[in-house]
């Protein structure tokens, strides 16, 4: 069992940056691949980025490439999503999740945080 708490969201203007953090507690953090997903009002949960247990592999949605960077610090039980050049279409609740595979399919993740709101104004 593992629990996550996301932080770092907020209301920002298009073109600026945000750094989202996900703090883990419970069993060994490094046992899990980690992903970031987002969900906008009226839409399904959308994959953003994922990273393997020891940071050897990363995987990004096309909309994230070149703007977002996922990283993790297993010593601090933390995964980070650095979001640059934010756009209004990035507005969503952002969730971190843990699973056994670096994947963009939400159903393959086992544990989820409660989310943090990101709102980007034009």
C-alpha cells in the first residue's frame, strides 16, 4: 500500500511554468513506476508523463513533449512534473499514480493521489 499527496498547482498565466510535486508514503517508493495524468471538466483522464522505478525510462504524451519533464528522487520519495510554457489547454486536475509498468493507460496504475488543480489563463 502506498499513498500520494500532490502539490504545486495554482492559477497562472499562459507561457509561465509550474512545478508539481507528488510526495509518497507507505511501502518502498522505488518499487513503482510513476505517472502523471490530468483530467479536465467533462473529459476523461489523460496521460501526461511516466517514469520507471529508477528513472531509466521516461514516456511522454505528445502534448507534453518539449514542455514537460518528469523526474523522481527515490531518496526523498518524490516525483516531480516540471511544466513549462503552459497553455490554457493544460488546465486540469493533475494526479500522480503508481504502477508496475511505464505506461500511458490509466487503468494499469494501482494507486492514485487526490490531485492538484492547475488553471492556465490566456
